[in-house]
């Protein structure tokens, strides 16, 4: 018997602009992924594809550990898109063989004066064939537990987004300013060295003695 679980979360966030625009930060999905998730549980498969190993989850009498492959990319306007492309459930082979996982999400920036507004939406759907140990569990209880589990997963991501994204953006902007300053200093020193070298190579003519 297949059962569908679903949850959706939206987020609105106000971010104070730094000297480097937030849109530039959002064009680096890798930075965003490692800001939101424990780096020990993330593996980069391709430039825009990441494998996320979630912590074990308790579902009634079962313990499950999902591992999801996510495609995360940035659009020209700075919008971040997320799409699941594969998922494996470790712990119960029966579920892994009869399981579908679909995550779709977006995060869109909107510039308004000195601040940027971020609006996001994430929809998570799971379809699974209920394993034999749960066949005699009331269907409303199975659905409520599954929906609650998805809700907790998305809510955790939402909370991290609201706190860790802003902090990482500020740190990144400071790093960018520092790199720009060092680059300008090196460029200025290079110009001065080149100018001094030219002066030494072409000395002025000596005055004639009368």
C-alpha cells in the first residue's frame, strides 16, 4: 500500500546589503550548501550537484537514513534553484526499493534600496510502500508521522537559512573586500616598481662643464 507524505515551507528574509551585493554571493551554490549543512555530510559530485547524507530519522518503529543527490544552480537574476535527482534510504531495504523522493525549491532575491529581500519556497514529497511491520498501524497515524517528519526536515533547513546564510554572506563580503584591497595594493606596488625601473634605465643627461 503506497502512502504519500508532503510538506511545504516558505521563507521571507531581509538582508542588509554589504559592499559586495548578495546576488554575487548567491551565484556560488557551493558556498551556500556548505553554509547550511555540516561539511562532513556533504559530497560534491559535480559543479552543480551535491550528495547530502542526512542524520538518522526515527519513523515509528523504524530508523531510516536518507541520502539525497541534489542539483543546485543559480539563475542570472541570482535565484537559487534546488531539484532532487536521486535518493537512497539506508536501514530498510524494503523501503529503499519502493520509495520516491521529490524536493523542489527556490530562493529569489529582490533589491530594495539598502536591503535585499529573499523569498523562498520548498516542497518535499515522499511516496513509499508501507513496510510489513507497519501494515497494521492506523493509516492516519502513519500519514501524520510521515508528514511531521518531512515538516521537521524542512523546518531545520529553514532555520539554518535564516541564521547561517546571513552570517556567511557577511563573512564572504569581508573576505571579498580584503582580497580586493590586497589586489589593489599589489597592483600599485607593481606600478611603482616599474616606474622606478624605467627611471634607473634612462638617467638624465649630465650638464656640460664650462
